[in-house]
């Protein structure tokens, strides 16, 4: 453990959760509460110092037990919500040696927020007497300083509630001391980029099994598809270079105190090349001493010619 990690372990963890209305703040706070955090929503920010307590009294609770981590939710509805004042107040708190303070901002596209509000028939807090989209845009402008200042931003536009819950668990669940959680994922570019990936590798330079009739209904988990991909002249060198790069980078990330790393491999549909590569790299990382979790986002998606483009002549 380096000095920074040791200092953080002795500090009370505080995460400030904010973002656009409808982007998932309530879900994030509920997950944090399930993880053992003390979670408070819509708390007046002007009372934050009083809630946390003075530095001299904040190391331990009565009886010598460390204070539980604290999650505080606030948004445009919170009393005294002035972004620049909030940032100034939180900068002062972040400088305290007894606190490990992080700000999490939950973002979402305006179109998706509009869809969510229309589905639930909820009223947007800033759309009183005006069109919904105008309220969303007004809130986005108001919160922009907080989004630019936040250490962590999660865009929930393409995330289901379960995806967001997992993202919060990945980022904030306690991990064994000095352990780094590695996720290796596959996805299809035609179905959208993964919003939470740290490293993305595009595998569309490999020959596409989709255009081989007997391989089309299979996936990168099937031996026949794997053999087809590995017969591509570019496979062996590309795989070796990516493997060696990751084995170089991951220990360096761990030394810098990075707790979670997501490595994503993409192909067009997310069913063949990316799946095989993710599985092969995961095996190599296990041999290198890591314990990656493998996630195939689009493995169950339907094969579709219109997504895959045109076959090579």
C-alpha cells in the first residue's frame, strides 16, 4: 500500500451524489446504502460541515469504531442549490486530511431523459409551466459546473437499472486491500459504445465470421468461430501485442491506486470477434496473476446483416 492509499484507509469516505433529474441518483444512493454506506438524499448542502463534524471529532465514533462511509445526494431541488457555492464548500472539505471526499455526477442525454419522464408521467422539477425538454435543458445548464468539477461521471443513457447498480457496486464496493478489480467485456459497435470502459480495442480489422453461413448463428464461444478468427493472418500478432500491453499497464494502474479497470473489446455486432478476443485475453490475464470478470454485453443479440455491413470481396 502506498502512502496515499494508507491515508485514504484512515479517512472517512464521503461521496456526494448529484446529477440530472431522472439520471439515476435514487438508484445510486440505494445501492450505496445496500453496500453499508449511510445514505441521505436531498440534504441541504449548507449543513454538510455540520453533518460530517469537525476534523478533531471525525476520526472515530464513540467507542473507537470508525465512522461508516457517507453518501449525500443533492440536486436542483435541494435547498440552497448554487453550484459554485457548493463547489467552494466541497473544495474546503476535500482538503481535510480526515476525509476522502468524491463527487459522483450522473449524466444522461436529453432525449433519454425526456423518454423516461414521458413513460413515468412524472413532472420534471424545472419544467413547471413550460415544455419538458426546456426544463431538462435549463437544469443541464445549471448543473454544468458540477459536471465539469466532479471526479466521477457516469452516463446512464444506455444503462438499465441493473447496469447502473453494477456500475455503482464496481466503483464503490469495498475490495480486499490493494486488490484491483478487472473486467473484460465484449460489445458491438453497432449497438453503442460501452460507457464505462477504461480501455477499448476495436477488433473489426479481423475477418468477420458473420459472413460465413455455418458460423453466423454461432458465437465467439464456439470452437469453430474461434478457429476461424485465429486463422486470420493478423490475429496472432495483434493478440500478442494487446496481451503484452495489458500485462504492462495493469500493474502500473494498481501501483497508482486504481481500484477498477474495465477493458472492452468491440466488433460490429458483438457476437463473434469481440467475444473470442475477450475470452482469450481473460485467460492470458489469469495466467498473469489477475482474476478478471468477463462480461459479454451483446452475446444474446440477434445476428443481423444490416448491422454487419458488407462482406469483404
